[in-house]
């Protein structure tokens, strides 16, 4: 429980643009990847695109730690590739 409180306090210390982008992309990724929207490839592409933005923003935010930033950028690029593949 203390770990969750620590993560919440850390999230609240972030700038407003970061909180807004992370919240919107996280919710969009969850909502559009649900089974209700799974019949349409367009919504799956939106879900993957939101995940790519999510990972990219976290990669940008953690750019001081090269290993974490690289992993997050690679995940973002992979999600972007999946989004493009879903749109085609």
C-alpha cells in the first residue's frame, strides 16, 4: 500500500501536461482495446496509437535514465508499428 501511495504522490508532482497526456492515452488504450470495440480494426489502431504515445511520453520523461528511456522508446515504436499495421 505504501508503494501505491508513493507512486500516486510522484504522479501528482508531475507537470499538468504530463498528467493530462498520460491519463487520456491510458484510458483510450484501455477503452479501445476492450471487447466492445474489437470488431473494428480502426479502434484497435487507435488503441495501439494511444499506447505508443503513452510509452513515448514516459520515455521522454525518463530520458535521464538511458536504459529505461530506450526500452520505453522501443515499446513505443513497436506499438506504432502495430497501429500502422492495424490501419492498413
